[in-house]
C-alpha cells in the first residue's frame, strides 16, 4: 500500500474539490443568481474565507465548476476513444453508448444553469471575458482530442480541426438546449444521427464512406 502524506498542497486540492462538489449542489438547487458563497461554504462545512482562498468570486467559482465538469467529461471521452479499436465501425458504438448513458451532456439542471450564466455574462463585461476564455479553452481541448485521433489513425483532416471542434461543441450544446425545451426533440435517433454526421465530417482522405 502506498501512503501519500497530506501535504498543504494536497489538502488545498481536496478542499477545492470539496467546495466544487458543494457548489454543484447549491447552484443546481438555487440557480446562479440566488446562490451565495455563504451557502456553498455552509454545505461544504467551511468558512466563507475558505471559499475566497480558493475562488475570487461567485463568477470564478461557477466557471471553475463548469471547467471541472468539462474536464471530467473529456477524460471519460478520451478513455472511451482509446480503450479499443480506432476503426469507425467499432469505435462509434462505444461513443454512442457513452452519449446514451447520460454521463456527458444530458443534464437539464446544468444546461439551465449554464444558460442563466450566459445571459448574466452578456450584461457583465468581466464575466463575459471569463466565459469567453473558458469557452476557448474548451475548444482547444476538443481540437486536441480530434487531432490526437487523426494522428492515431494516420489520417489528415479534410477540415480545419478548430472548426470541427467548434461545430461539435455547438451541435451538442444545441441539443442540450433543445432537450431543455422539449425532451422529445432529442431522441436516441437524434443523438445517433448527430454522431454519424460528425463521424462523416471527420473521415480522413481515403477512408470508405
């Protein structure tokens, strides 16, 4: 058994994650505007000072929560992509299973919460700048994932990989909003068709259609 000492850095990382977990509950329950750092601190069992020692503001806490969520989803996606064959006929069913599992973007509460923050950021220049920076980091991560997949199969993209990343994110964000409005508008067939569309768009030169 390997024993890791509880260093100050490790303790701070644990505190930060505990606060993010508490924030996820508070934001989902109360919405962005009604949520307070006091409520997050209380639920996490810390003082408000502990929140401020890890996050500068409620905006920063929300964006950290958003990015933490995205990082977990992308880590899961990377595992699914790399755990078996990269042949499309074998890989796509694994990705379909991941999307249908609900582990990715089918969280109505978080979609509504994110939309609330987007509207808030439209009228708050500082929050908007932070949201733009966060969105650009997300695009960069997706771009890297796409380029890694092309490098693994030895192919060359037919489209600019940044555009492919932006389109992929926009498609799934749009489906999340559609589901929020009308759950029946985002059926299993819709998910599968969207995924097939993306795979078709990302085929490498010479790959059979």
